[in-house]
C-alpha cells in the first residue's frame, strides 16, 4: 500500500488564536498512521493566518475524510478543506 500527501487548509476561528498551540493540537488529533511533514502559513485577510499542514497518510479507503473530521474537531478550528492531494 502506498502513501498519500494531502495539503490541508485549516482556518482558525479568529486572528487571536495561538497558531503554534493550534498546530500542536492538530498533530495530536491526527488519525493513526498519519504524520504532518510540514506546515506552511499564509496571510488570508485582516490579520487572519491560515495553516497549511501537509499530512502523509496510508493510501486506503476514505481518502482524507478521517483527517478532515479529526482536524474539524480541534479547538480553535473554524474550517478544514483539502488544498492538494497526491500519491508519493
């Protein structure tokens, strides 16, 4: 079974959210077998910064749904979407 790299877009609830703490909570929420290889940050608007974690997961049924659900349940996360997906 191969692996998939998924670049996710995670929007925090407000500009006041501590992005370092949010990143740690995302890492803790990862489903079993998942790993964050890097996290990019991008200014969105009005001081709001989005996190773009690249998650490596086994290539199996369900795709990125488990990651989206896990990240969506993290405190301080407003929304989660898939930015890019590719096999590695």
